[in-house]
C-alpha cells in the first residue's frame, strides 16, 4: 500500500449510504452479480483502506459489502457479489472463451476493443446515460476529459462502428513514462526521450516492460521520433488543431505494417542489449535500491515507487517524454448475457466520488471520476501548505472542470501529482494503443524473436539439459515407467469467503 501524505479529506458522514427512495420492487429473491477484475483493484476494507487509515475506523468495510447493502436499500432486492480476479487481460479473455460467464469485467483499453470486435459485449443501456437520474453517478461524475475520450474513440462492435462509451465505462486511467533518479540522470540526458533506452551511458541502468504492447510502443516512439517532434512543433505553432495532432500521433503509435514492425524489431533488439532487463513488477524496487536509474513505468506504479523511495530518503521523478506517451485506461464492460441492471448499478456505485476516493487510495491509480471529493483528495494529498510563499498554481481544469486546480510546491511539478494528473500540455501528446486486429500475430511474432534472440551460454546449456531430460523421459516411459505431474493452476484470483465457488 502506498505511503501517502494525506489528512482527512472526507468526513465519515460523506461515506454513509445516500438517502434514496426504495423502488418498492418487493422481489426478495437474491440476485447474483458475477464480477471479474484485476487483483487488488477495489477497496477491500480493513487496514490499508481509506476508512481505516484516514478516517480511523477499525471496522472498515469492503466496498463490495457496502455495495450489497446499498443495492438492497435502493432497489429492494438482496444481491450477492461473486468477485474473482485475473492477472492479465489475456487470462481474462481466455476464461471468457472457455465459457466462464460474468456480468461485468474490467479489461484494459485494447482488450475492450478486441472483445467488442468479436461481438462478446453487451452495450450499456440508454438509461445509463440519463443525467437526470440521480442514481446515475457515472455519467454525472466522470471527468469531462475521460468522457470525451470515450465518446470520440471508435471501435467495431456488432457489425458496425461505435464509440467506446457505448460499450464501456471508465474505471482507472493513467499514462506511461519514465521514473528516473535526478541525481544520476541530467535534464540533457532526459531530453533524449524514449531514445535514452539506447544510450550506452545508461547501459544496464534502464528497464522496460516485459510485454509486447508496451515495449512495441517504446520502439515505435524511437522509430518515429523525428515525425512525432515535427507534429508537436506544428501543434505548438497552431498549425494543427488538438484533435488533428492527437489523431496523427495515434496513427503513428499504432502502426503495425510489415516494414514498421521489422524496423521496430531491430530497435528492440538493440534496446535489449542496453537495458538491465525486461520486468513487470521489479522495476520499482530496483529503482529504490539503485540497481537502475531509469524505469519505464505505468503512472500508478510510478506513484508507488516515488512514495517507497521517499521512505528511504531517495527522491525520484516521473517524466512523460516530449515525443509522446501512452494513455491507458481500464474500464467496465458487460459480456453477452449479463445482468445489465445489476452490472450498471455496480458501476454507478463505484462512481460515487466518495467511493472513487476510497478506490484511488487503496489501488494507487487514478480514478476517471472527478467531483468535489476527488479534487479535495488531490489537494490534501499533494497541495502546498496554506502559508506557503513558493507555491505554484497547478491547472486541472481539463480533468475536473472549469477553473479547477490546486497550489503545489515546485517539487510536485515532476513527481507524484505529475504522475497522477499530468498537466494538459503533456496529456495532449498521449495516444491510446488500439487493438491490432489482423496484425496482432505479426507484432506477437516480433516479440517472440526479441525475447528469444541472443541466447547466452548458460541458456544454451539449460536447453541442452532439457532436451537430454526429455530423451531420458521418453526412454523411461517406453520401459514402463509412470510419472504423475501436478500442474500448478494459474492464479485466477481470490473469492470472498462468503461466496460459493464459481462453477
């Protein structure tokens, strides 16, 4: 759990269930809502939760328990949430393809597009977007910036082109960038942008992500650096509108034609020789330990790493390169056959600003929800002291609405606040990674070649031993031997104690 500089931003009263009229449904048969999401991606209550840590309530409930109480109070029908988790988008996709059924899943941007393209999602109901309905907390509190992204993003679904917002509601969002140690990385070196991954001055002192999409994005940014900077220059000179600028960088950062993939593969092979390694979760601790000076990071992980480093009196920064960066989001979507009413109620409950604060605190990532409580949370977490003589205004109107912002000390201009809520000028050069469609196999093949290239002596020895072992096994079986293999099942996630096992 992140160590946070925070005081109480919400009163206990603001976390009480809203006073709403019961629907008078009268149906007491319990509803079962099956939710499939990321591990540790919702406030689980107890120690480490906002209610426990900040409001100092020992019996801090899990948000799911609060939802069940709220739903029955609001709609007059009891509900039981069966909440299970996955580790990767691909794990979730495979479970759906194997026939597991859920009412609500929480994929990342490209996976939402993939599920939609394969006609696996239900559209959100028209009533979900009715701002006059006081129970529609999502549409009434989602950031205007995030709503614009979802409304303008296009994808294929049910045989036609649709906006993202027709099939998904946002949950958490962020950017990718570089965590760096300012004592080891100068501003001049940082100005190389993503190209710093190839700089021999930082050989074995930088890491990138151990997955094809994030590393491919970095390779594309290096490959298209001059073009990306040219577009930025034209935009800064008012020769391009914001919409056209973002459209063009998004096209470049989703280029998967054969020639581009080949060029990016060469870049990634060069990068592989220079980096400390590919990683998924160890980069944060490697930065704190000083094993590396730069780490490709998701913004939520960056906040965690910066907090962790502070505990060791090390001060790290976060940087979004001038060329571009990835804008990512995780969102709620309903698989075919979902209980849409209950699923949409769950989304709306999580979209109450007070509940969004609880989730943001527990998860460490940034909620798509704006609202007064969220802005107060940001101010109490990162704002300067009232009597500060050096505080600067940090404009957040693009996310929270007109004239929104807070006064912060200069250090936050490239630290945790910058990671959680980048300034608008940085956000403009961020692009969403699309679903690659028919070219997905081409990019995956690139990754296989990059990860499998340049085997060293130890790796070759291990392979030889493995081949010898297989040969011995074959002989053993032919001679009548028998071996029982116990396969470790992939971690599907926890299930709450009171729920029955998923069938």
